[in-house]
């Protein structure tokens, strides 16, 4: 197996080896089990989901040494593609996780995002903290905007200073994404740009990762530090930035910069399972708006490109207005429905928070 494999694991040999190679089948089976759980568990589903998220953090940080980073999976998948026809086993090793995650999305929607992704789980923790401590989710006051701007300027100054001391900053590239995230969140929070259009930037992230991969530039993602034997303080710092950003804008990284999230959202339009709202049962209480971290629900229904299939809306709706549609089976699936009629679409700081 190539020496590019991340190795900082408590257990550094496969749990369930494929044909005595280093290909770890446990992570792939784990993904399948999650898809089955997401499809079938209805009682205490959110508890089960949180347990899966905790297990996933433990499994992927400590045991399985296949990279599940949001950049790494794209890189590995592309690398595996180049090996087809020359080294099949190795090609499968690199491609196995990305392919299984894509397959899981086509079957059950982006359950990877809602149930497994460690970067997503870190943000969800921040969102939970925010819900507890912040009652008013309106736009920051002028004084708060200035204070936030000052903190951000200090941080960006620190990053610029740091970059001057490093190898063209490539080795610490994840901090670029962290800085961009802070800037985007700040602009959204003060109302200079809107939440929804800003989400399109994720496609730029995706193009950047593909471009750097084919150019043989290794750039690291947040949470990468957990997948590698190498010291990666930049990645660890970016992880902290993402956590902090999500205290201000729910799942900020998922919304604005995650390339993998963009891919999942794109593929979700072909998924077998979708969550939709039955307008006849909706009582416009807007409970669903409050529990959806990604702001995927608006007055026109569920925005599939931003839904992560966490099922929080389904489980919390007091009117049981949400339905999981199997579009392969139910050709006459419900049309996109109206929720919280008369309220503004989810744009701007209020929606972002
Ligand atoms: S959008 Fe990206 S960071 Fe968020 S859960 Fe999905 S893969 Fe993870
Ligand atoms: S729309 Fe529902 S299932 Fe989708 S991300 Fe929001 S709360 Fe989760």
C-alpha cells in the first residue's frame, strides 16, 4: 500500500481486511449500517443519530485509517480513478469510501452529512450550544458588528503574518478556507451579502480541490489533523474556526464552503429518498425552521440541495407534516409545499442563524 495513507490511529491495521490487503471494510460496512438505520429507525431517531455521530467520530478519528476529510475524500477518489487499469486493489482502496458515500446519497439522500461527517458533527455541536445560549437570532447590533469585525481583523492579520513564515502557505492551506469562512460569515451577519446566494461558493471550493489535486498540490481540510500522523496545527485551528463560525451561522462550513456538501446537494436531486412537506397538515408554527441547522426549509418547502437528511424536521414537527418520499416508488410524490406561509424566505442573517 502507498505510504501516503494517513496513519495516526490507535489501531493501524484493518478491522475487517479485504483479501488481506489494507483495505478496511469496517468503514464501508459502517456506512451501509447507517443508511439502513436512517431508513428504518423512527422511534428516538434523533438519539440514534447522535449515537451514530459519536460512533463515527470515534471510528474515523481513532480506528479507521481511510480518510473521511471533506477534501481528502475528493482527492482520494480522483487518485483512485487514475489507478483504474493499472492497480485495481489500490484503486479500490482510494475510491472505496467516496464511492460508498456517493452511493449512500443516491439511495438515502445526504445521510453522510446528517449522520456521519465529523466536520458536520462538530458544527452541529456548536449549533446546539448556540440554540441554548442565544435567544435572539436577529442581526447583530452596530456595536456587536464592530466588535466582531475587530476580532476578525485581528485573526486575519494573524493568518497573514503566519503565511509569511511558511512555505507559500500551501502546507497550512486549510487556514485559507478558515479565513474565507470567517469573512463570509461576517458579511452575511452584517447583511452585506445574503445567505442563499453565498452558498453557491461551495462549487468554487469543489473546483479548487479538483484543480489542486490534478496539479499535485496537497491542501488540507479542516479536521484533517485527526486523520494524519503529521502535526497539522493549521488544520486544527481551522477546525476551531469552523466551530466558532457555527456559533454565529448554523453549520457555516456546510453552507458556504464545503465542496463535498455541494456534491451531496447536487446528487440529492437524484436520490431515492426526499423529505417533503404536506401543506394540508402544516400549521405554520415554524418549528421546523428552528430545528434545521442548514436553513433548508423555506416558504416553498424543503430545498433539497441543502437538506442533509438529519430528519430533525420530521421528528420535531408537531403536526407530522413531513413525509419521506420514495421517488422511485411514488411517482406522484408530493409537490414542494408551503411552510410558514407569509414569512420571509430564509435569506440574510436571521436565516443563517
Ligand atoms: S456539508 Fe461537508 S462538512 Fe457539512 S456534513 Fe456534509 S460533508 Fe460534512
Ligand atoms: S430539511 Fe429537515 S432533514 Fe433536511 S436538513 Fe433540514 S431538518 Fe434536516
